[in-house]
C-alpha cells in the first residue's frame, strides 16, 4: 500500500482511513521508537522502509454511530438511494468546530501501541443536555482525526514528513472528513483517482516492473491523478490545535479508566 500510495521517497507519507486507520512514512532508515513502538515494514523498494503508527477504530467508530444512533438516516438513504454516510457527514458539518465542546475518544476496539493502555475504552466526553446528534457526529469525525494527529506527532518527532498527506481508504471519500483531517494535521490533504485501491496498485506496480512494463517502481506516481487538494482552514485549524491538549488529557483518563474497568470483578 505504501508503494501504491506513491510513497517512494524519504518523507512521503499517506493516511489510510478505513475500518482502522494508520499513517505511514517512507524512509531509508527504519523508524524505531521503544516508547511509542511504531510499526516498521520492509518497503517494496529495496533499502527502504515504511514505518507506521495506527489506531484500531476509525471507520468502524462511525459505523457504530450509524448502527446505534442513525437508523432513521439509514432508512432515508435506502429510500432515496443515497449514501448514508453522506447524510451523516452533512449533518456533522452543521455542528461547529469542537462540536460545542464535545469530545469523542475513538478507542472502541482498544488501544494500539501508541496508547497508554491496550485496555483504553472509547467514550463521548463532555455531554450535556444541549448537545445534538449533529454534535455527536461531528465529535466522532474530529475524534478520529485528533487521534490520528497524535499518531502523526509520534512520527514527526523522529523523522521529517513532507508537507502533503495523501489520504486513501473509504473514509477519504468524505469531503467533510478530509477537511477535518487537514485542519487537525495542519497540512494539505490530497485525494487522487487511486482512492481505496492503493494496495492493489502497489501489487500491480511490482508486476509491471517484474515484467519489464515499467523501468522503476517510482513510475507508480504516473498512475496518480490529483482529484482534490484540501488545505487547512486557518481559524478551524487553530481551534483544532487548541483542542489537542484536552483530547490528549481525555485519552489519558480513558486509559486509566479502561485499566480500572478491566480489573473489576463483575
């Protein structure tokens, strides 16, 4: 997938936003962090590595909200032959940045190696009677984006990362979510015609070089055609940055709570 995402030079990075999500950066040096324990894979390109950090619940967090809080939107989408996620993200867009001070920790599938505990649990934090479903949906999208931002920061402390981030995977189809991620990352987010097929394209590139159709694996770049570049919105990006320390605090608290819940004799 790193190859198919056209990550062929040092600092090239992509985010895969699917059921789970991860950020990978390509380099000639493996990124090893004994504390945050990033994953390291041999790249298809000899002598290079793809190092990654991840979260276990991204698109499946949104799916959980759909299945439990949006059954009327599911019915509406079926009736009108629409994508239910388009309805959900459109509703989320009506809530302001920060979802009226509602936070969502997306650790519904437990914690990855970058979390403080594998037993961390997801949660909506700061709920009040004034919050609406739009706020819940916005908080869900922002929670995934902010959690990925923490994963991005782990990589940034170890290796340089380019100024652009290619976004692949099913979640990348949402214009609303792409903008939220651009604001959370503080960098341009790119989408191309490759979409959800980065892994398949990488396999095809290996076959193309192996059979002599392409001279170099770097030729995979020619298969990408830009569809959209989303730049951070300065006011929203600044608000997202202000949210980050509170989101980190919430994640730390959820890790402690998850440990306590695991030890309960019930």
